[in-house]
């Protein structure tokens, strides 16, 4: 694998993620930007492996030749192998095997898989950035992406170019949009604003930003998502797609008449409604608090559709 490290790599990636059209006529070999520079690809890969479960769903939605994926630690979010439940059945149906379990990097397993493209993350618990020198020594081609910085649609378009499946990426994006539109047509969304809340997730509390992937799905369904009020910015301890605040500052941070709880089930809704600190919120008094489902911790093709299908019945016409 040839890789050139330069400041232009991230600039090219940013340009791609601004929505440049897929280059269906682009030939091979081709050079693509990733988070760490430039990746040289000689031909369309036929044996792709994913070391990032958070990216595996995107690859499955695109219908690329994915042979194996790293599995995460088994939990209520996964099947018994450690595949996320939102895409586990699809992976099984296509014969995708476990590359290595519990996010425990295994160079030997990677070598034995004989991939011609390794899809990797530079962020999160599934990042293998520290091991990239070892992969380069084995002449493995790796594309490194940051799923925390880009929407699944943007990542799909880049992966489409990396795999020669530009059409598959665009088809997945269209299917997603069509299903969201179909659900929205059957909904009667109440007037007013909505706030997305991360409630007591590992002891943290946060407010979804209007530009977050969660907000984009809800806006596609017809909701108007608002974030943290401007006069509360000083209370933020850190920001990602969500602005993190303390529990005691949560009431002032929630301005929506309706609240959606990220990475939550109905038990979380019950706890939210029973929280005395939040008792005076309009959404609590009116009982307009809804769970986005456990898989909504990160939005991809499959978890985004799960979120939409979970929300829609609450607002059916």
C-alpha cells in the first residue's frame, strides 16, 4: 500500500463530504483521501474486511464484498457474536464472519483473512490507528475514517469510491431517504420544537445539536430540532454531536416541547419522567418524552431507519 501523508488529505476529504457527486466514471488505479493522508488503490477490492463495527453497517448497506468484520463486546446492543443487532441478520445472510472478537486487535487474524482492503476507524474503541505500522509492514491496504466527524452518507460516498461501489452508495442513500419520506407522509407531527437528550448515559447528560445525525433523521420526519440555548453555552463541559452539561443544568438546556432520548428504551423514558429535577419541563408535564431506541447511540443506514420506525408510530395520522 502506498500512502502519502500531507495536509491536503484532510482538505480533500472535507471537499468530498461537502456533497460532491459520486465519480462513477473514475478509473483505476485511483488515489483517495482519508483521515491520515492518501490511499492508493490499484483495482476494485474483492475481499473487504472492517475493523470498525461502527462502519460495518454502511458497508453492508452498500452491498460491497465484505467478508469479515470485527465484533464488539457482547451486550444488549449486539447478537451473541458481538455484531450490532441492527445489521447482524444482514451480515449473517451474506456470510460475513467475525474477524476478531471484543475489539481486541489481532494482526494474525487480519493476515489470514487475506483482505485487499481494510476499512478502519481513527476514533472510538474500535480504532486501530496504533497498529497501522504493523499493517503497512504486511503491505495491507487500509482506508482510515473518522465516523465521529462525518455523516454515514458522506462516509458511504467515500467508501463507494474506494470500493468501486459508487452506485451502491447512492442507492443506499436513496433507499434511506425514500423510507424516511414514506414514514413522514403517514405522520402528524405536532407543532413546536423538539430537543434530543442524552439522559444519564454512563452518568452523562447532553443535548443533541441541530446538525447531528439524529437531528437530520428527525427533521426528515418533519420535526424542528433545537439545540442548547445560546445563553447556556458557558455550561457546556464538552461538545461532539451533543453538548454535555451537568444534571442540575439540564432543565435550562431543554427548550423543546417534545423530548427524544438518545440511546434509550422505555425504561429510560420512565426514569426521565420521574426525575424531580425535570418535573417542570413542558415535555414532562405533557408526557411528550420518547425513546429513540438503544441502537441510536450512533446513526448509520440501519440504526437511522430503526430510529425512524420507532418514532413514527407515536405520531401516526
